[in-house]
């Protein structure tokens, strides 16, 4: 028995090593071709399904294809709906492993093919490392090890069947099938390879250890087990990554549940299909066909549900950035009527201005570990600016009344100010530590703190919805802030000259403090311009009256 266990473990190890070599070798050999195929061949769900099948069949790893798909969704190259087609295709493509085991593992002498593949493959790998030829050699050696691993597993199970009365402890009935499903699931979780679990199942069935019903249940469990890889991969990942993983889980769970419920019918269909196709009546062939049939059935079941599933998933796993980045006032129905469209733009811009003010205030926080840069808020601001600019593009200028023709340029100027503010906040990361080190020195603590408090006070004034908001007050507040900045700069330079401050850190700290002034300047401009967008005012009348508009923060 110890010998049988050792043979089994060795065969499994060879198989896992082989799958890893095949996947890595083929991915390296293909270079960016497989990525390009996924990115360019998914314009429709049907093409996404086909590319998912093809790429997974080539690299022998549905997990690799799923991870790549997640990356494309995050990069905006694929929509969530398009990615679902690839996920479905990856599940169908992973059935290729079973066919390789069935066709190659039991139909010819392994030594005649496997050993030459390993030899030629490793020679290519050694002679041409870090090249496409070397990568192909690694994949060929992997296929050779694949066949040997299958043969070793087959030997282990045949020995086990010959020495142990398997029928004596095999569980029968519905509970038995459920237990075999769980066993297949656990094998995939442990090995992190459904290919390994399915190869074990097929060789066990061919060795007489498992009956067809039990082996089919284990294949279903192994198929469901692939969801564990996706679940592990998205821990701490983005919302889009979690949505794609959730779609993968939904597909496999639904497919598995239907396959278990229809197991006798599916096995009958498989036997009839085998006869029609003239396939050999071998357990491995039957199970490989069964694996393919129930995954194709899963695609047929999920296909009409993809639209609703995509919509449902879009509302789940939302991040703070996504929640804040959804427009609240931009409705495509408003595009047909200029008045509501302009009001929607004004309201959405006011919301983005408020988020921008909050982002600047958060970046002023001394609690770097707790607050840090408000990255989620910044991403939301950028998403909202894109939405506003897209809304402006769809709004026909010709349909606007002459009195409001100057509104859209003002909108775009405001979004430009807000974009500049976001860039300045992101740039503060390289100055924060130096500012804090200067603030920590007693000679400068009070003056810098007073300047930062004045920045916050100016930001609070930059709210055009305030009842006491006036352009004159906001502009005069900014002018006072500029004068305070000059005084602060002079005092810092004076203390540096007196060797009370380290000059090496002073330059970066001064630049960072000046950028806070520029943030206040941009938000002052934005608030004044946004005030002009009120429907009760004439936008042309106030569009060029501000003094702040043509000024920029002074250089240090």
C-alpha cells in the first residue's frame, strides 16, 4: 500500500509539473499574441466565447485566462458583459485536458512519444534559453511529462484496484454522488488545478477504482473547484475583478447543479453520442465527453442570463470610488431639452467641486497612515469629469438658446480647473514627508499651520451654493492667501539662511506648500465660474470678470 501511495504522489507531482511547464512555455512562446487575441476578439460575447475556448485550450489553464480577462476589464479593454463570454469559453476550453488524457494516455505506448518529447524539448530549452524556441521546448517537455504522469497515475490506480475491494466501501445513491462531488472539489482546491483533479478521476475510472457515475460526479466537483482559484485571486482586488470572479462562480455552480440533477440523462446522452461518433467505449473517453457536454450545456443555460447577470453584478462589490464616481444628475433624457441639461451640468459640477475641496482638505491631514492621499475620491472626481465632458459632447450646441451659448465653454474651463486640482493633489505624495519634517521644527510650526488653516478657510469659501457667496469675497480671500504665502516663503528662506532649517528638505517642502496655494487658486476659479452657470444669471456676463482667472500662483 505504501508503494501504491508513493506511486500516486509521484504521478500527481509529475502531472502538476507538466501542466505548469506547458502553461508557462506556451505563454512565453506566444508572447503578446494570446493577450492580443483576447483583447481584440471579444467585440461580441460569441467571439469572446470562441477566444476563451481557444486560448484556454492552448495554454491549458482556465485560471490564467480568467486572470488575464480580469486585467482587461480593469484596463477598460473589455466590458463586464464581454468578459463573461470569455469566462464561459474558458470553462469549455479546460475540457481539452480530459481529451488529451483520454486520447493520449490510453491509446499508445507512452515511452514511444513522451521520452522523445522530453528530450527534444529540454535540448531546445537548454540551447536556446529565453527565446521562443526555448519556450516551445519547455512546453514540449511538459507534454512529455504530462503523458508519463498520466501513465504513473494509471498504474497506481490499477494496483489499488487489484489489491483493495473498492466496491466494499463505495458509497451508493444520491448521498454517494454528493460525496464524490465534494471529493472532486477538494482535489481541485488542494492541487489548485482542475486539470490534475480530472486526470486523477479519469485514471481512477480507467483503473477500475471508480464507477462511471462516481467519476462523473467527481468531474463535476473538479469543475466547481476551479472557482476557488478565482476566489483566491481576487482577495483584496478591485470591484471589477470580484465581479468577473463572481460570474465564474455563478457559471460553475449553476452548471454543476444542473449536471448533478440530470446526471443519468447526461450519461445516456454521452453514451448515445459516443456511438454516433464512433468513439471507443472507454471510461476516460466517456468522462471527457461528459465533461464537455455539461460545460456546453452550462453555456447554453447561462447565455440568455448574461445580460441580467451583468446588470446585477454591476450593482455589487462597489468601491467608494465607484459609488462617488456615478453621476447623480446627468441623465441622457435631459439631453433633449437645453434647460434641464444645463441645470444637470451645473449640479454635477457643483458636486465635483465639493469632492475636490474635500480631497484637498484630506491631503492636508497630518495623519498620513490614517488619511494619506484620498485616492478613491480622486478617482471618483476623474470619472465624474469624464462623464461631464461626455455629456457636453452629446449636448448639441446648435439647440442651445443664444443666451446660453457661452455655457459649455465655461463648463469645460471648470472641468479643466478641477482636473488640475486632482493632478496637484496626486503630486503632493512626493512633498508630504518634507513638509511634515519642516513643520516638526519649532521655528516654523506656527506659520505653516496658520497658512494651511487659511487654505482650508479659503476652500470653505469656494462653495457657490453658500448663501453668503460673492465673487468679490472669494477673490479677496484668495488675494489675502497669496500675500500670506509670500510672507511664509520669506520667513522660511530667512530661517534657512540662518541655518534653522535644513535646506535639502526646504525646497521640496516649499514646493509642496506652493502647490496647496495653486489648489486653492484652481478651486477659486472653479467656484467663480460655477457661480456663472446658475440659470438665474447670464453666463456671458460673468465669464470674463474675475481677476483670479488670468493669474497664476507665483513661483518660489
